[in-house]
C-alpha cells in the first residue's frame, strides 16, 4: 500500500444520508430526551463527548436490536462506494472516523457495502457498552485526543490525521458535516464539507478552504486525480 495519500471520512451524515446515532437515540431512548440533550449541547452545557454520552443514556435495547434498526434505516450517501473504491485503487488508506458507535457502523457497512470495499475501510469509533441501566459509551481515542490537545471530542479526528501522517501520508483528504469535524477541517490538507451543514458554516465563517458536497462522486474523482500527471 502506498500511504502518500490518505482519506479520513466522517460516518453519520457524511458517509450516510441520516445521522444513524441520532436516530438510535430517538427510537430507543425517546425523542424528548434526545431533544433535551441536543438543547443542552446548543447552550454549551455539553462538550462533544458529553452529547455523545448523553443521547444514549436512556437506550436500554440490546446490541442486536440497535444494530438491526441501524441496518434497516441506513442509506449510504451516493458516491460513497466510489470514494472507498478510489482510495483502494490508489493504495490510499481509508479511515472512517466517527464519534458514533463501532457496533452499528460495522453492521451498516457489512449490510450495505460490497465485502471487498468494506475490507479497505478502517473504522475508528467509540464503543457501546450495552446494559439494563442504559447504553454507556467508551472512548478508545480519549487519551490520544488529550495528548494531541483536544479535551472536548472524546475521540478527536485529529488523531486519525496524525495516524495516517505517521504512516507516511503527505496529503490527507477529509470529509465531514458536523461540529466534531472542525478538528478534521483544521488538520486535513483538503476538506469536503456537506452542503448546508454545521461544518460548511464553520468553514465559511473561519475562512477555511473547502469543497461543498451533496453526493460523493466529486470527492472520489479528487482521490483518483491527486498526484496524477
């Protein structure tokens, strides 16, 4: 594999059309609780880590129930398969970096992507601990995030950028849509921001060069073109 180029892509709302994690919270934890936690986040009472933990505290469904629900509602964004294929064909690592939960991400990829493409995707996400007292979230990237200077994300996407750079990537393409993708926008070499998303607004306000997207075909083409003579 030639890691001179790498792709770091958000999952919920970027690789997928829906935010699957939000939908899980609404379905199994109640819309009222979900809205209350989102309001607390909007008021600045919760960090990114706090909102990830908060929206799941009322979820008492099993892992199987949650994953089956996620698979049933998930739709991959048009062009996502092509984006992963482009990275694979270029020998570029593809990191799916998410503040969501690894279990439902793995289930969605297995159900909705060809196996040869899924094999090229490296998932970096949080871990769900299912129990009768509610779903608890563990953050495998917590310590690395703090060492990298981020204390709000739990599993900051800057560490994924650092990971691929450490493996030799001289150019990182990032894709995202949400609040937590600000760190990705700051550290990637090129950023694709979903149109009309929080991330696009952030990039416009902060003067961060970016490419808006609705579908991911242009991002796939950018991967194929990078470095081509």
